[in-house]
């Protein structure tokens, strides 16, 4: 059945926010507002009372921890082809996020990705491979790695002189889903413009040379 947005046109996604404002009326803390036809929650005002969850006619609102590191901005449970016809930024249940998550925090049920916040470390791997950019890392948890080495000697020479130097093994470059890492003169370099902060390179580096700063 085709849904309609108030004062708008047809909404082809069966799992999209209708913008009726039931959640807004139910919230006693003025933490929800309708912006461009979609409900937006102010996490600073929200007290997690759950009244918006109960009021939503489409059951689109989910309570997640304040400290949540990654979120899935979609509720569709349609099969991939159906979702793609209705929305360019909907979850298609491809499971790429599941395959790359080092903490097994992501699962796909009914063609929809879900993140177990108790397992998620905020590494960003899922967000990096999501083809429709449905998964995003909460800004305060998004940190990009740097290479803590300037040595340009060959691997064997570096190992003789230093136990924590870049040996140019290319493992970081191969692990990067965004081709943000290159190795020149046996030294890894990270293109911060391409880097999305997934930190897969950190996990792959055998020498512990790639590090994530405490803050950017």
C-alpha cells in the first residue's frame, strides 16, 4: 500500500517515517521534532522514557545507548531490489557489514542490519563498506589513524634497528576498503581525505605502527 507524507506526495518505502508527529506529541521533554518530514531526536534532551517508541505507528523508533558508536539509519525489511526501487540510501541486507565487523556486533535479519551496541567498538569498518552509506559512526567516536614512523629503510633493515617501525608489508593498504593507504619507499602513508576512520589498518599492522589518536 502506498503511504503519503503530510502535505507531500506518495512515499514508496513501506518502512519510512510518515511525519505525522505522533512521537512529537508523546514526548514530554520536547526532544523530537519533524524536520523535512522526518522525525529527528535531540539526544541531549531525550531521557529514554520510551513514549515515542510506543507512539510511532510504524515502529521505527528504537532506544539505543547514549554512548552508541554506530547507527543504522534505516528500518526497511524489504528485499534489496524492492528497497533500491524506493530509496537510494536504504539497507539492502547485503551483509558486507557483517563480514567485516571484527567484534561480531552486526547481524542482518529480514534484510536489515542491526548493531549490538554492547559489542560495537566504533571501529567504523561497517560504515566503510556499506554501499548505500546507511551505517554511520557517531561523530564524537570517529577518529582517524596516523602512521607513527618516518623510516624509509627496507623491512629487514628496519627490523634490525627498530621493533616498532613500518616495514612496508602492505597489509594496511590491502585491508583499507577506501584505498586511502599507499606504501612508498617502504613507508605507509594515509590519505586523510579518503580515510573514513574504520581502523582496519590498525588491526592489520604487524608492527603496531598505525595508531589512533585520543582525539583529532
